[in-house]
């Protein structure tokens, strides 16, 4: 964050310029100075004090002082984007979903203590983005993280929706956070049950074993004929 403040000082005493010339009665002189705002300044107002000192005809010192207060306004903002390599396909148990997370500093101040958490992924890994290696998320900088999740049977009852949270600290030690979610479509697998409540997965039919069918195969039926019914 680099902003210059122009201070204008109007002096009606003898000049403090290096030439030390005379300031006539009623005469006004204007002096200008610039100050570049530093990040350390933003957590409070900038107080600027100025004093004019001169010598009167009787060789006595006279002075006058004034001050100016500038309020600092800054924008600490962070944005999180999340994508997966299974956004446009349906997944089955055992499939791996690879996620990419993009953390961008969309504000105008540096952010520290950046952390990323995903409710379904135990290990989210930082990949790249900290170009200057200062471990500070600078304005317009984008850090990339990656993580993966293996689909299990219980995920197939609904679409897989997981949420990531990114947190960071601004220069005034205020924490900010953002969330992002991603949805992956699933294919629900239907398991046929026997009257006793057992699934066909547990029944041995000679050299074959009946298993649950995908919805796309739901129009197919399996008829089990026991030896007792034939007897």
C-alpha cells in the first residue's frame, strides 16, 4: 500500500527557508511536503504536526504550530476459488477426486497467517504462488493448493458437496475468512434384498455371486429359483 499525502503549510511569519529572507507584514507563504503512507501507519490515523519559527525585529523568537489528521482507509480482502477434475463426470466408489484451491489477495494490504482447511480432505498441500518467498500473501498474489478425496460407498446416496475455508490476518491483526464449495455428481447403486433382509451380495449362486446393480441397469431383473421350489 503506497499512498502519498500532500501537506500544505501556510506561514505568515518570517520564512524558515534556507535563505532566511524577510516575511513582510500581511504576506503569506506556502510550503509543500509529501509523505508516503506505510503499511505500519494504517491501523490508526496519521497525525502531522508542523511549527513555524521566526525572529522579530527585536531579535525575539516567535513561533506558531498547527497539525493535520489523515484517516487511513484500507481494504483487506481474500477470495477463494475451488475446482475438481470430476466436475463434469459422475463418480463411483474408489474414484479419486482431485481438488485445486486458488487463494487470491483481492485487497490492497498484505495478509499473513494464511491457512486453508477442507472439511472432507485431511491434507491440503500448498503448491505455488508465493513468488518472492516471503510467506506473505501480497495484493494480487494467488496461492494454489491441492488435495484429493477417495469416493466411498456411502457418498453415493447424494451428490458430494464439500466446503473449504481460507483464513488470513490483516496488518491490524484482524482475521478474515472466506468459504468455497464444489459439487460432484454421483451414481447411486441400488442393492436388491432377499425376503429375509439379506442382500444378493451374500448369496452364492453356484459359480456366480449376485451383486448390486447400477441405476442404468435397473430394468434388468434377477429371479432366484431354489431347489425346494423345483422339488
